[in-house]
C-alpha cells in the first residue's frame, strides 16, 4: 500500500506548490522518518491501518519504500508556469504528499485525517491516510511479507489508485510553460469566454479564460477517460474521441441518474470530420461521479470525460452552450501566442481568398474552394453545395467578418474549424457560420459548413 501511494512522494522528488505558484523541491529527509509516537498514536495507527490492509503488510511495504527511495535519484522539475488552483480536495492531497516528502509525517497525517473527514469518498486520500497511519507504527525486525506485497500489487484496484496518484503528481510537476496555449487554439473570439482542453496522457482537463488579451490558464482538474483509452472509432468501443468539439447543452442533474453526479455537458461528437472518417457512436459527455465515489480511475468510462463533482460544478458555472470549445487530445502541445498568431494568419489568407472570390461572382473559381462531397447543414436540413446560390448571396456586396475563431486539429489530416459572423454593409445582422476545412497539399478546401444562426 505504502509503495503504491507515498513512494511517489519520496524525499528529493520535485513538487509543484498550489500555494506559491512556483515549482518546489522537497527536502532530503529520509522517507517515512518520524518519531515513534505515543501509545495513543500507535493504537490509532493499528486501528486505521485495518481499513486498508493488515499492519504487517504495510510495514513491509514501508520498508520497501525506504529502500527504493534511497536508491532513486531526485527528479528535476520541468520548466513550469504558475500553478493554477486545482480542486480543494486535490490541492490538499498534494500538500499531504509534499509534507511527507519533506519528512513531516505527523503534520501530513493530521492533514490527511482532515481530508478524509471532509471527503470520505475520496479513495486515494483514504489510501494515503492509511499509509501515513502505518508509518506511525513502531519498526519491526521481521522480514518483509513479500507474498503480501506481491498480492497487493496484483490487486487491480490498487493498481488503479497507484496510476491515479502518479498522474495527479505528474500533471502538477510538469506544468505547461507560462504564457502558452494548447496548439489547437490559434484564434478564439471573445464571445467564447472560456475554452477547455483535455490531455488524456495526464488525465487532466485545463480550463482557459479568454479576453481581449488572449487565453490564460486559470484552472486544471484530474479527469478520467475511456476504459479502452482514446481515439474513438465505433459505438461501444469504450474510447474517448480525439478532436475539436463544442459544448452543445447542459443537462440538469435532476433529470439524470446518480451515476452522472452533479450534471453533464454533452459535446458534438461525432463532428463533421468524425462523420467524414466513418466514426460512429454518440452520447459523449463531460460529467460527474456517483455520490459514493469522489474520482474514478484514469481509464474508467465508456468514452466520456469524467470529473469529481466539486470540479464539475466549477465548470458548469463557466461554460457557454454552443460557444465553449472542447479539445480532447492524446497529449497536448503548448505553443506561444506569437506562434499561434503566425499559424492563424496562414489560414486567414485562405478564408479571405474564399470571401473575395465569392464576392467577385466567379463561380468556377469559387467551386475550387470546395471538395466534391461538401455538405452544408442548418437546424433543419443538410444539403450539398450550390455555388450559384452562394455567389448570388454575396456577389457585389461588401461583407465584414467578425468574431473569428480558428481551431486547428492535426492527425492523419490537417483540419481547421473556423467560426465567424458575417454582416453585409448596410445590414444590422447576418449569418453565423462554422466551417470545416481540410488541407490538401498547399491548399485549404471546404468539406462542411454549419449555419448556426
């Protein structure tokens, strides 16, 4: 047990502090070192350890942890931006890890005790609390229970908690570089007040706030994805889709089963790019956990992105239906705003050429911007392209594009999702379009368009 939880907080390991906003390095005190304690502490430890495993097995695991900790070199923290506030429960758990890593076992125990009191369904916190109780027991001269340790490691529930612990710490040690944004967000209209990016490899959801100064990382949360991982292909494959999506609605928790927790935010999977590639299935949501479960294992859902209920409640207060983009990636790449602007400008040239060609009335030239299987959809119908109608709609008119958003997605293909409003000169309102573009060689081609309003 101890080897599966507190070993990750061994002395010398680098920790990110939620309080100071900078990366900290733990002191070099020995793992698990603490005073023997009073008889009352020993009684508490013996009683509490029984909740997880027998004390003998814990002492053996703790001994193994000390040995492994002494042999393992200190990890160096990755270059990091400021630490954003995680959920209250996670921030407190990380604080427990930090204290233990500095050899402050007793304060860590007190903090862990308060944490499990406030969040009794937080399984990982319960595990860490049990480990800290075992660390208070008097040392034993008996040989390690190797069979017991092997049995613990073979327990699937223990393996899942170990992986959850590892991913939480990894995401808080290896922060996105300060001032960077996920590479998919090339340009985002201020009509989208927030953006969401999911990094499946770190079991992390990043919340970014948008303003006229650009995107800023404001919070991040532990999440779970599909049992079979990512890159959803077919209905029922228990995978989380990868791509660029939008929140389509917010479901009232009163209308849902307890399984979904504090609520649910459906996304528009399959999007037109998914449909083009033959991806099937649906019902992909960001949702909470059952009341008896604080968090789920990193790979635990049928394809949805699952968050702790306190974290989801924070998200529910910020998202905008139809306007909050959600990127789900196997691993996020973070780029500087100037790099994002440079890539956005390259696409701006293509969409400007489309606009100018449309206004010129040259149907033959305009048709070159569309793939043969292009389709347009609105709230009622889906239809193919009529270049003549598009030219007739815009020919000879001066149009202003506004509230431009460019979301870039690159896998086997290079695609762009462009959302913008258009208003013709002399008119007060116009259409809002969402276009899906595919790069073919050096050219961008339209394959789908949605008329949003």
